[in-house]
């Protein structure tokens, strides 16, 4: 099936031609389904052999809610076709869960939702057919009441049971408006921000292409309101509040989780436990007796990590798991899980049997507790470690992005400096900065950063030159790395900004003497761009390999990477690949070749490296094929 290319509009949504907008909505409908609990009478009973009927975890929505704007510009023929022959069919065909389809029109003269008295497809047959309901209301179009939406669900007279329950995180919201969009009552804006993940805005006018907005919503004037946090949860905390919780707020922070597990075949059957109360973590590893060495070790967890865990558990529908997951087996893994927050609680246990999304639940707990610490100083170390991990991840991602962009479009880059610039762009983020003790903010990524050793460039080709010159000697000069990624710890703990800039040999000697093994750089990176058949490129790559080896062993860098790009059918390619493959395994040396053949086709060659590195993931774009 060939899917036409989406054309993006100025507003950030995308135009979809003809019937493809329905296909796009269907993909969204399938992709965003949530895990729900549903009673199945034919499922084997969990505890009584020979009996049937139990709650199962299924995928679907509680309600699919469509909001229609009463605008004369909307193509209601398309709307009726979509609702009757597509959306209603999708909802009816969900055999796992009895979904409800609600159709609401924007406001009447009293600023209330116009609605039918019953949902379609749920349990009661609606009094009026879907198409008749739409036809009847379209005849009453009043342009005075179409621009502002005041409610998301009808008042109590509609359905007392559902009042206050919908829309919630288990509902899919579809808004159909004209191209001018609409405005929202102030009380709805924050509410919708929390549900952006399961929300579509469809701008559908007569004789015009359809515009679909995902996870955002348009307001009057073609503006967009967005939120980059976790907007689909009921309990999204303000980031400022997370970092400034008072002692009183912290004491009142309501979160409790306890997870215990034991396995007959491992750990001598000991019961391991993880208990989080507020932001206090207790880890137990024993038989529940305090005299075991590791029982009851207490830590603290950054409060924002606990909130992330809380939000992730909400996303995984933690309060909808069953109370018991038994098994007929006598041995194996037994587990128990208790969770309580925001006035809700659940206790569950199991034996060789688990709820849906169990792996994701355990991963969320483990991701949270890895940031444990025992003191305020320890907490700073945890945050620093987290920052370094994120920078490392971003650097490898930027390397992969640069490699793939070159392989796909080698003539994006005319010079080596162009490649430097693209890499810097791919890496740039305000998160990659650190503050000194005097609150000076310093960025971690720099070009032409000085080396911490002396050498002669001509000596780098000498096999006998295996160690750089001593800094106290006058022989040789300090070189520069094309790109250096500074260690945030170095910035934080440096004696002065002059130390960080690293141009003073005098200060460098003092640092090396006092902290010989400290790594000031996370990465030292060299680039080479082979643009003609000159053999000098082979020697230059060999010299860069040696310089990076010195950086790794003597120059205070944790990682050293040499990226060699080639956009010609290089005459000395075999010699160059030999240099790449024979580079010292302390560094990573990579050869990337992509060029246009004389016949006009693209020649893509497989990437060559001196060692396999799991961080290098090239060829991920569908336009890239390796030979």
C-alpha cells in the first residue's frame, strides 16, 4: 500500500489529500489505544479449575468522543461518511472492549453542548440514528455560537454515572472544525493540555484538503497551543514546583510503593524488596529479618524521579491490574506489589503469572531507583551522572545523524567545516551546559579546543613516536581537537574559568599534577573530509588516529572518535581503510563513503570501522541502503 506524502501546513499540522485523512485518523486510533480491564465470560477462571469468567487486560478506549463545530464552512457530507462508515465501524469491531461513541456539537444558545441522550454502540440503542442526529442539528447552524467551546461533557442530566469521569485518560477525543479553528474557555485549556496525547483536531472544509493536528490544538487565528511535558496525565506537576518543594510539601507528598519478589532457584529463595515512601527508598535483600546485611538500606530519590515514576504508572493503568495472578506450579517466582497515591491504592500478587505491561512496570521502578543517594552531596553526584549520561547519549545520536545525513545527501557538505557545523547543530541543546562556582554558565561543546599534551605533527607518522612530549619541555606544540565535549564535572570543579578555557600551560601543569587521572573531556572528535584523490588524506587520517590515541591515554579524554567522510571514488581507498582498521582499539575510527557515479546514480559503501561499536547505528533512514 502506497501512502501519499504528507504536506505540512504553516500551522504545524499537515494537509492530507482525499481519503487519506481517514487512514491517518485510523492509524492514530489504533496506535493510541490504552490497556483496560474487561470481563470475559469465556476466559478460564484464575483460581477455580473448570470455571470460566475473569477480568482480562485488553486494548481500547472507554469513550470515543467527537466534537463537531456548527460551521457552514464544514463539509458535513464528509463528516457523516467518516462517522457512519468508518469511526462507527472501528468502534463496533472492537470485540475486546465495548467502546462508546459520543457525538457532541459545539454550543447552543445557552453555551451548552448539543448531544443525543445516549451513546452509540454502548449498551442502549440510541433513540435517533447517527446520521439523522447530525442532519437535524446542521439545519440549526447559528454562527454566533461556533467559536468557543465551553464544555467537554454534558451536565448530570445526560448520564449521572459518567459525570466527572469523562473525558479521561482512557478516552479518545476528535475535534472537527473549520480552518479558522476555535477558542476554548479558560477552564478547558489546562484540561486539554493534559490529554494532548489522545487528541486529534481535524480541520475539514468544503472543497479543501483536510488538515490534521496531532497532540496540539488550534485556536482562533490559526495559532497552536502545545505542551512538551507529559500532557496526558491527570497529575502533571509544574517543573518549577518539582525543584522547589518545601519540607512541608515533601512531607505531604503522597506516594507509596512496595515490590517484593522471591525465586526458589535464585538468591537462595531470599525475598527481595523495594519500598518507596514519599522520596525515601528502602531496599531489602533477605528473608524479611533485620540481621541480614543488606536488609533495610535506606536512600533518598530525587522527587522529580518519583513523580516520573508516578506518571508512568498512571500511563500503564496500574490501578486496573487484578488482585491475584495465580499459577498451578509449586515453585518459581512469587511477587507482590502495593501502590498508593492520590487517594487510590492497589495490592496485587502473583506466582509465575503477571499482569499486562508487567515488564514496563518493573522497568519504570528500576529506572527510578537507580538515582538513589544517601546525602545532599550524593544527590549532586546523581544529578551530575544523569547529565553526563544524557550528553553521552546526545553525542552518539549526533554522530549517527551526521553519518546518515552524509550518506543520504553528500553534497549538503562542501567543506569539512560544513560537517563540523552540521554536527554542532545536531548536538546543540541548552541542557549541555554547566555552571561554575561563581554561577558563570559554560557550554560543554567547543571547536578547536587545545590538547593537554605537546607533539610535533610530523612525528605522528613515526611508528616509534608512542608518547607525547612532556609539558615542561619546550619541544613540540599543543594541538587542537576539531570538536571537544567538556566534562561537566571539570567545569563545576575547576579552579578558574581560565582552567576551563585551557590556553594556559602553567595552569594545565598544576591541574595534571594535582589530578593526573581526572578526565576533563567526555569526547575528543576529529573530522576528515576526503574530496579528491590526493594521497595526503591517508597520512592525515593516520596522524589524527595517533593524536586521538594520545588524547585517550594521556590527554584526559574518556572517548576519542575519528570520523572520515569521503564523497569521491577514492583512488587510495584500500590504503585508507587499512589505516582505519589498524587504528588503536582505544579509539573509534570510522570511514564513511557516499558519492554520485558518473551515470548519475548514488554510490553508497558500507561503513568501515576499526572495531564494532553498538553506539553506531547507520542506515536507519529508509532512503539509505548499504552494500
